[in-house]
């Protein structure tokens, strides 16, 4: 799938170097359920993503460079869940918005989606602002509902979650 500046395609095992470039950035994975990646872990992850249809590689049209990824998977009740992670060097340029908008549009028009949802940590301002640029509505603020890591005593480090959603009838392609 192409947009004005991007190519959205399936991952390949050869994507590991670009994947490592951004998944090894502490600021990029700060709100993710995993820690920074090693090169070896990125190689394994590229293979896993190459066989998982929910992961989309987001590449610059001019150079083909992989700059991020979108997770977009069908859930129950014709609802699709959206997630994204982008290389810090390419953030703030509208690439995530452009890529997510294209997938949402395709899913509403061609896949029969009824609803798209996305979640983020409330401290991840860039993420929830992206959801709002996509005209998603904040539906919930869940308090201490999830944890990904434990502290030095083995206790969960609880986090809050914002939940956003968009219905097909609310979708407006710009």
C-alpha cells in the first residue's frame, strides 16, 4: 500500500537492521511492553513479524528505509486494534499519522471494519495526540490497569491507559 510519502508493506527477515535502529532507542520503547532490543533480538523479531499479518513495515517511498511499524489487527465484533512504533529520528514529521490514516481508511472501506481502537499510557502525549489527529475519541482513562515490568522487589509497576476509538460512520478521509 502506498501513500503520498510512504510504502506500507509486510515485514521481511532482512528488515532487522532498521528494526534494531529504532527498537534499540530507549525513548522509542519507553511505553512499550518490552525493553530495548539487541541486534540479535531484532533479527528474531523481524522473522516473527514477517509471518504475522498484523505488523506493517512503514518505509519511506524515496529510499525504501524502514522508519517504523504499525500493528493493526482484527479483534472481535469487527473491531481493529491500532498500535505504532516509529524511529525517533523520523518522529514529528507526520509519517505515523499518514500511515495509520491509510490503514484505517482501507479497513473501513475494504475490510468491513465497524470500529478502530487504540490505547496508550497517558504520559505518552505524542501517542494520544496522534490518535486525536486521526479523529479518534478518548473513551476511557483506566487507572493502574496494566503492568509490563516489576520493581526491584518483584512488585508490578502499574500504569494507566487511555483508550481511544473511532466508528466507521465517524471516519472522514481528508
